[in-house]
C-alpha cells in the first residue's frame, strides 16, 4: 500500500514537471517571436529621434546637352572691356563666350583629350571663327589645358536652377569632386565658406570637395565649397 502511494506521488510530480516545462517553453517561444532579431534594432530604438539622420542616396541632375566641338580662348586684348552681357571681361575669371546660350548659364566643359572638367559661366557672345563652339576665358582655358581643342559641353540655365529650388529647402544641386551634377540632402553636406562666385570656388577648391550651386538674390547664381558631413 505504501509502495503504491509513493508510486502515485512520483507520477504526479513527473506530470507536474512536464506540464510546467511545456508551459515555460511556450512562453519563451512567444517572447522570442516578439523580440527583435538582433542587437541593431535595440540600439536604434535607444537613439533619440532628433538624433537619427536619414541619408538618402544622391540623385542625378540632368543638364542640357549642348553641341560639342572646338573651344578656343580670348585674353589680354579684351581684358576690362564690356562683354555682350554688360559685365566687364576679366580674363582670370571662369567665364566663356557662347553664340546662343543665355547669359548666366552654367557650363560643364570637359577636355575631350584628358577628361578633365571645369565649370564656367556664359557672359559673352562668340566665338565667330570657323567651327569653334566656345571661347573660354584665359584663366579657364589654362586650367582646363586647352588652346584650340575639342570639348564636351553640358549646360544648366539660371531658370533651371530657380525651378529646382522653388519651394525646396531640403536638397542641394551639387557638383561632385569630379564635377558631375547630383542632388543631395542638406544634412549630407557641410559648407566650407559663405556663398561666393564661381571663380572663387574653382580657384580655391581641392579635388575632394563638392560645389553647391544655389539661387541667390536678384537671380544671381551663388556657389559654395562643401565636404561630406560626418
């Protein structure tokens, strides 16, 4: 009789342990299912919302194709004279003469032989010799390494810049260190100076820096050197 009671107690204890273990296992599985899969989501949840930075991928910015051809340059005999736009010609600034493009148009000029690129502003009319498509200022031509040389051209007008920034305060029109146009968020760049002229930027920038193009007061385009934000 005593042996039978002891056996029943052992069975009861065993059943209780099995049931308890099963309940705990189910509870553990449910908690594991609801828990984050790794440490990264937990760490992200611990970062205050105002410190979370979302870095959107840069987007390409489409420039207008412009007829490629031969570029030449003009210098000392015209230095200080009025250009067709009304501005005085400075042979050391990054400007150019084009037959048809609107004054103030930003041109990306690529030396077809070397692949080097520069940015210039259209301020004058010309050239009027043969098959030449562009007359660069002396300073721009010297930097690009052209005399009478083949170049590839892309343009963005002041109107295009104005349209881009209309009701837009979260992205920049930017030229990469290779001077390819892209669109980047404001938070991705740190400006290195106040808004200035294209010539100042082109002369002071290093090869790793970006160029921000913006619409300034009275329709004047401004330029700023920048680097990637930390």
